[in-house]
C-alpha cells in the first residue's frame, strides 16, 4: 500500500473508531431522537410486504451487527489474525456494555447487544479470512512451476 493509501486507510479507521465511541458512550440511546420515525418506517414497511416479525428490536439487533463489522475487519487486519479480530470485538463489546450499565444511567447493558456486536465482528473477521485465503491461493498458483 502506498503512503497516500495508507494515510487514507488510517484516517478512515480513526473516523470509524471515533464514531463508534460516540455511539457507544453517548449518555442516552442514540436512536431515541428518531425512535418514532423508525417505528413509522417499520409500520410502512409492514404495509408494503415486510413480514411483521421484523420490528424495532430486529432492526436494532441488525444495526448492532452492522456497527461492529468494521471492528472485526480492522482488528483482524491490524493483528493479522481473524480470531483476534473476533475476540477483540467480543471483548470491546463486553467492556462497553458493562460501562454502559455502571456509568451511563440512561443506557442499559445487554447480553443481546454483546451477541450482535460479536456477530458483527465475526463477519468482519471472516471477510478478512476469506480475502487472505484467496490471496494466498493466488500466490501459490503464481509461484508453483507449471501452474
């Protein structure tokens, strides 16, 4: 990676970590200002064919997964180990949920959030793992005589 690309990658990673910290440690739930609007969107989606089994809690759970995909990806790339990426996401999530419970009276730590966040980190780690395997197999093909 050239210097410019490296700087851009570091800047994007730093922006993600800052945004993540703001979301996770905001004194009140970050979705509170749009809570009513989100419920309206979900009701609209139900009227247009989205199954009623998909509600606010499912959207929140999925959002937590999406929020931690970059965490698993970045940690896996940083430590060059997908398992470490997964475990980093789990550890950070456990620490965040405990901190919310202990220090943020308007936030509630949740085991389901830990599950969703860890799942997201796992998805990010798997993306890195698959990409590394594909690169490794391509290198092996190039380096193998007659291949």
